[in-house]
């Protein structure tokens, strides 16, 4: 459990016979105490603790939100399980692409079967998908067995909503259109004890024409730098050596604060935290990545040599239709400046194929951009029409068969380029943070380099969480097989 206010609050000492406090997060700890009392009664009656399963769809920010959900469930006494045939099941949803929504609807059908056999089972849905009015309407009409629905803006209210769900019959829906509130200092259960995501801001102001995120996550809201630094110091004291700073567009961090602070300045302050070994961040919008930021990365001994810089399209014409607010030439100039200052940096990206109006010539420009930039990896997506976005109303939607052909061509180019980029490290020694015992071979462990490349080396669980120099012996496309390097082999 993280080092935060939850370590200082004894739920047994909270008087739940009184009215709940109005201020946060004290209000949520009051409801955690009430939930814990419900859990005690469940255990007395059933002879076991209630089980809970949290399933996450989507991005790193959703993963971080799920750690908070799991932290609260564990704090009040639920036993965590990966089995969805549990007493409480919650889906933290994503809605960036339509197939994410369809996946949730399909899984809900399975949960309905479990609930028929266990009518006291509770099913909850939260996250970005729940911010869409059409989704809520469909859930009420066709999935009325769902017990609790809430969105992105009030996720901090989970303890309060859980308590209401425990005591109620029927569907509870609590969706906010927007908020300016940021509530932290709640329990969180990290997936890894040695690394953690940190929310530094919420929402997005960019309104790319294909993207639904600003509509479901709201406008940008930045956390105060001291609150972020305090949280990281607590995590480091709890054994964390690597943090990932999270935001929809971290490069615009701090603009909404009463005393604006640049993301570059925040990074400088995080760098100074003693005991912290690695800093990552995601995601960077190209239009906001400053020269100051490049210099901070260049001079840092802790910021990882990896930058995720979404391109989306290599065609200036399509970029304009996407409302990305940079041109092909501006993006290339930015990459050149980054690589000139930080030659060893690994650059990854996101690319969309089949955006409305995209022609064969536009796709060629994107493929040419991949060859020119030489990405270390790229996440390639087929355009997903999201109702409510400007792109969804564009008349020149690209036929599916054309999109598929273009996607396959782009994917092959990405794979060929990325393999050659990753292969350039072969024969060197680099430091890896060992993350887990290899899932396919228990005599091996899996680590991650500063540049985000994965490496597998002989080892055991005692190495997990440690930074170890490794020799990169064999490149296998996107990962390495290596061995722990001796002192005489040196580190790149």
C-alpha cells in the first residue's frame, strides 16, 4: 500500500453513527469504514471474505485509476481475485475505439450468467465509456442487471458509491458532466512494488477531431507540483525506484495552475528526489514539446531515454483535418532537434490509418515518415468512428477494405523499421529494471531498459525491483536475450 494518508487513518476509530464529513478525502474514509462494517457482517454470515475482481480496459491512466479502486477494496476488506465469478466485479472502461465498447458489452453478457447463479453479486462499471450518454441509455435498457455506474470525474467517490451499492437494490448511476475537483490521498494497490504511475494532470484541451477523450475526461486540470512531489517522495520511501508521470498531454502540464509551472520545471524538481532512480512520462503532444523540455531530458541522469511522440499521420493535409496543430515538416524538425541533442533516445509513436478523406498519397506520406523518423516502435490503429466527434460527421469515410490494405502495408513498414532500430543495441551493456519472473521460463527474469526495450536474462525472483547491468546478446525483433553483466563489461 502506498505511503499516504491511508497509513495514518484507522478506520476502526471512525464513528459511522454520525453524519459523514463534507470535506475530501475524509468523507471517503468515512464510507470506507462503513464498507468495512458491511464486510465484517458478510464474513460472519458467510464464513469468508467477499471477493472482488477489477478488470481494466485502456490506457495507463485507467491502470492507475484501477490501482486506486483495488486499494479501496482491499482497505475495506475484500479479497482480490482474477476470477470474474466474484461477489463484486468492476470494469474500468475505455472508449477511445468502438471495439473497446463492444468488448465490454460482450463481457457483460458473461457476467449476467454469473449473476443469475449468484443474485447477490454486484457488478459495477466506471471509466471513459460511462461518460457517453448513449452508453448509459443502452445499459439501462439492455443491461439492467448492472448495479453501479460512474464515470471519470467522480472516481474518487468510489468508497461512497460502493457503500451505497452494498445497501441498495437496483442500478445506481452517478455520472458528472465535468468537474474542477482533484482528490488524491486515497489508498492504492500498486501492481508493482518498485514502480508506479503518478497522475500529474487530468483531462485534455486539444480536441483532435477523431478523439472522444476531451469529452469524457473533461478539460485540463493540473495537480499542484508540491502535491505531486510529496506523493513521489512517499512512494520512494515505500520502495519505488521508477515513476511514470501520467497525463493526456503532459507537455501542457501546469498551464491551469494559479501559479503556472512548466512540465520541464516539474521534471527538474522530480529529478532532485533522493532515492528515485528512473522517471518516465506519457503522453507528449508534439505541438507542446519545448526546447526547454529537450534540454531537461538531455541533462537528466534519471529521465528514461524513451519518448512517446504520437504522429497520427504523415500527411499535413490529414493532420489539419485531425486538428493536430502541427505540420509534417514541423514534426520532422522536432524529431531532428530531439535526436541532435539526445542521440541515444528511442522514439515511439501512434499512427491512425483510414481517417476520413485519407487517400493513397496521404498513406504514402505516412509510410515515408516512418522510414524517415525510424521509430523504435509504433502503435498502429484503424480509424474508429466515435459518435460526437467532428470526424464522425465527415462525409468522406474511407471504405473498410481500403483501410485494411493500407493498414497492413503500414504495419509491415513499422515492423521492419523497428526491428532494425532495436537491433542497434546488440552487443552493448545497458541497465535493466528487473520486473518479473519470465512467464514462459521460470529460470529467466524479464527487465526493461531505459529505452523501454524488454530483455530476458537468467535469474530468479530475488532480482525483481533491482537495476542490473545486462549484456544484450541476441536481438529477437522487439526484445533481447542477454545475461547479467560483470563489472568488467561496463554499462552503456
